[in-house]
């Protein structure tokens, strides 16, 4: 439109009205150009107004923000002891959450949100989100079949605890004794971890060499394959009937005897919390290590990374395997908690929910993954009656986030600089800490 | 070895029947695959929301047949042709429109900003989820703000009334071809032919090919890239709409919010099999995938049907990631 020099709208108006199609077309062009100009002016005005409001608010809030800034600087200066201290405080606060409803008279929605089962669900999904965050956030690989590794973990638990043969026995003739937990069963967690890692490597090694978007669809397919396989292989997985009677865990060492009970038991929350904490520590260390830097390099420019000597495929496989083993571990605890699993549990929507958690919280951000899990699990719990709208809203939010805030709610500094575009080199170096 | 022998003899028994089934299904996959391949050609991204574009067509067909014509028993003669044409038109308009909307709201803002590829994929998944659950919510009991959603869809599959009686038209090598299959094959062949001519011989088609080859150079030569991209989505959507209508006719499938998922992922496999970005490749890939799936049924049993296509996808990516005809984007 801008390329041809046409008379402006005002001179057009003085001419006698012509019905000539060409004139009409010209007028429409002019009108459109004027519209575009007005829109631009409006946008500018909006931007200035927004800037002014921000500035004013910033001035007003100075008494609060200034001490906060000083405090933050102090923490940064003494990060060696301040970081672990903050970590311990946060963990302690998180561990005390289920008692809130006993200590205080909480409104109904808060009671629901801090109940043992809701918190256990948050912790479980936080674990999954942390694992997927390594794959999607750190290494930049879109995995849409994450639920597959959860399935592997859960079925490993179902088969190794003997619950599967128990389920088969109920179906047919023969005596059935419901399996109970014995101490060796804690070894199922490492076993599931290994199984999930193997599955991750088997899936990853052919596909990770390919373009990123192929990976997305192959993983999507992989998730479905495993679900269908679990449904079809009657004698290995129990088929559509699933596996029931998976024992609740217990610890018995001498006099100490801790037993985990049914779904509502708060102890599951603490068990999962321990894993979340372990995983946060491990993933933080990984992120700040040579491997973490390799992931960033791959995410930003794979070809350049390869040229610099980063073993691209091996590093991608590492990310995939770490993500997989996280889901495997979570899957075991999930199976023990709900003590019944069947294939429909592991449908595609679960993968997408976990992805939504990672994206909402901020890709590549560890606190973000946990916040995302809490938001996605607890919001429908708090706003009862809106559960039907949940996936609808998540879809909408995913699109909006990608358009307006691709870095998520709690962005990692490094990822923010990258996703927002217009990276100033200085900022990138300043954000190097991740 | 014995298993493989059994497999071959099982396929041999039903060879022509399965070939017929495979070709009908394959023609539908080919039509959906075109949407993936064309969008990939111009934007180098996988349009994950394409399966929802297909899904909408099943509802458009349901509406045309059940509510506009109020048909409860199979029709014949001119009325049948008229109903089918209206249903086809409604599906094509609904799907084409949705595809354009997806482009406008889920992709264009990201394109303007030059967002990384991961953002496009996530935005597409978001759009897909949004559309699916919008249809789940449209059961006449849910509100968005003050607006009551109409009772169009809902969480359960809704069966579509039969418009056509199934009759045998002719038989070939002992396997009979029903009128529905003939309709699907003829309609698909016609649409694929028109599309091929459109891309190769019209001005807009030339624009699409130019953008696929080199978007920057094309824009410098005066091609309006936005218009080309919208056209691509529209054409892909229209093809998916026609495919949806035919799919419902031949398989007797219901209108359902999740119905797009499997055909969508299979059509994507077909697009990769033929060489993504390659329009004729998508047609070939669709037909081949339909055949492979059909032959797998007597061999492995119907419960493994959906696994076959994923295995094909992984094998193609392993051994020939550029597909059978190669990724000749823009040719």
C-alpha cells in the first residue's frame, strides 16, 4: 500500500462522486491506510500511558521496593549460606502446609487446597513438571508423550509388587492373596527409574537426531503406542482391567514403623515432597554444570553447538533420560498411592497438562515448574464448579502465554532473554547464572 | 518365521478386500495430509491444530444432515446428491474458516514477533485443546461469562443419521465396492486433482510455491506473504473439511470432539512418509499408509491398527527422514 503515491483522502473527497471501480478501490486503499495510521497512533498512546502508570506506581512503591532490593542484594552477597537457609525455610513451610487446616479456621476453598490428597497431587505433578522441564525447558525438546514414562513407572510397580499376578488370580480360578509391602519393595523405585531410562533411550536414540518438530509428533505417537500396548497385552499388563491391589508402602526398621495408608493419607505428600526436594537439588546442580550449559547451547543453536564440540545427540539423550526417570519414579509412587492403575489413566491429556504446567510456570525455571504444577492442580480444586472449563482455559492460556508472555510466570533469567527476542548481548551475559 | 508366514497367508486371503479398504481410508488420509504438508511448506511448522480442523467437519456434516434437512432415513436420487453437496459445502466452509482463524489468532502474532519454533508448537497445542474443549462445553449447559454456549456438541459422540443406503455398485476381483466407497474414492481423486492443478497452474498457487521456496525472496518479488499463508491454511482446511465429511460417510463415524486426534496423527505420518512439504508426496503417502494399515488388520488383528501407523512413522524417520518423494518444498 505504501509503495504507490496516491492522493490523500481529503483531496479525494472534493472530487465529484465517481462510480468508477478504480476510484472506489483507491478510496478503499486510502481508508485502509488511514485506519492503519490511527491504529498506530492509538498503540503509541497506549504504550506511553502504560509507561506513565508504571513509572508512577514505581515511585509510589519505592518505600517497599527499596528495602526489598537491598535485602535481595544482601542475599546475593552471602549466597553461600543464604540460599540453603532459604531452601530449608521453604521446605519446612511446604511440609507444614497440610496442618494449616487443623491450626486455623480456614474457608472451604483453602481447606480443599491444603488437604492431604490435593497437596500430594501437587507434589506428584511438581515432580513430573520438574522432569519435563529438563526436556522442554533446558534442552528445548518438545516431548508430547511424557505420560509414557509415567505409565512405565506405574506398571513396573504393578508387576514387581506382585499386584499384577494377584489381579490375574482374581479374574481366573485359584487362590489370591493381596500383596503387602515388604522392605525390598523400595528397590522398585530404582528399578522403575532404570526401566524408564531404557525406554527413554530406546525412543530417543532414533528420533533425537531429527528436527525438533518431528520429535514432538513421534513422542505423541509413543505415548499412544504404550497406552494401546498396555491395553492389548492382557497377560503382561492386565489389559483394560488394569492392575489392582498395588500395596501401600511402609517402612519397618526395628522399632520404627511407618505405614502409608489410603489415598487421603498426608504422608504421601511428605514422601513426594522428599523426592521433589531431591530432584530440585539434582536438577539445579545439573543446570549449572557442563551438561546444563551444553543444553543451553543446543537449545539456542544446535549447529553452532555441534561446531563448538558439544556432543549434541548425547546431551539430548541425557535430557530425555533424566526426564524419563523422573516420570518413572513419580509413576511408582502414584501407583502405590492410588493402588489401582489401568490404561485410560495414561491418556494424552496428561502429557499436555504436564506441558501446560511447565509452560505456565516458565520454561527452564525450577520454581516455575513447581508453581505451574500448583496452579494447574489447585485452581480447579479451589474454584469448584469450574472443573469442566479446566482444559478449555488451559488451551486458551497456552496460546495467550505464547503471544504475550512466552517466558512464563516465574521465568528463568536466561530463558527470558531468549524467548522475548531482541536480546542485548550484555543482558545475556548478565543472565548467565540461569 | 511361522508368524510371518501366517501373516502373509492371512493377508493373501483378504488381499483385495483390504486393498479396497486401504485405498478408501488412504484417500481420506491423503486429503488431511495435504493440510499438514502445505503449511509445512510455507511456514516450516507442524500445524497441530489441523486435527481439530478435521473434527469440526464432522459436526458441520451432522448439522447439515440432522438439523437443516432433518433426515432420519436414507435418501435417494436428486435429494441425496443435494444433501451430500450441502453437507460437503458446510464442512468445507467450517473447516476452512477454522483453519484461517487458527492462523490469525494462534500463529500470526507469533510470526510477527519472530518467536522461536517451540512457541509455535505450544501455541498450536493450546489452540487444539481450546477448540476440543469448546466443543465439549457446547452442550447447552455451560456459560462463558454471560453467554450461554449453544447445545451443538457435548462430551459424548453423536451419531450422524445415514443419508445413503449401502449398495454394491460393482465388484472387482471378488471384493465388492459399495456406493459409499465409490463416492469417497471419486470425490477424493477429484479434489486432489483440483488441488494439484491449483498449486501448479494458478497465480495463487505460484505464490504458495514461491513462498515455500524462499519466503524472503518471494516477498521482494511482490508476493503478499500474509495472503499466501492465509490461502494455504484455507486450502488445507477446505481439504480437511471434505475429508471429514467423507470419513463420516464411509465409516459411519460419529461427530465427536476427540475424533480428529487419530486421523490427524496418521495424516501427519502420511505427510512425512511422502516427504513433508511435498504435495504429491502427501497424496502418495496417504494412500500407502492406508494400505499398510489395512494389510495389518488380518495380520496383527484390529486392536493393533493404530499402533501400525506409529511404527511406520518411526521407521520412516529412521531410514528415510526425507520421505519417499523427498522434501521438495515448493515443487
